[in-house]
């Protein structure tokens, strides 16, 4: 039984190695700014929902691409001060305290 299980697992093994350990370490090492990025993403999502905005419409307001708005909304983008300012201007509210 054990041999069959091992053979089954080996036959279904991915050709490329998993990077789960590296990704977990990266998340642990970047936990502080990721938390901020996630909170901002939630605020932006709530704003977009309340205003019935699409990612494309938000991108227009920010003068960036829809793809970049999508990255922001994932909560894993290391946002620059310039991007934070664009978000604040597009939303008309503060995202970070002075």
C-alpha cells in the first residue's frame, strides 16, 4: 500500500519545484508593509464599491493602467508615496495619517 502511494505521488509530482517556502519567508519578512498595503486595498475596494467604479474608471482617475489598479487591490503592492497620493486624490480622502 505504501509503495503504491509513493508511486502515485511521484507520478503526479510537478515538473517545476514548488516555491511555497520562499513565498512564505517573503511574506514573513515583509509582513509590516504588506499589512498596510492590504488595509489600503480594502479601503480602495470599499470606495470603488460605494461609487460603483470599475478598475478601469479608477485607473482613469489615477492616471495609471487598469492592471496597476488590479495589483493595488491584491494588497501585495509596495505602494510609493506618489501612488498613495494619486489614490488619495482620486478618492478625495486620506489613506495615511500625517
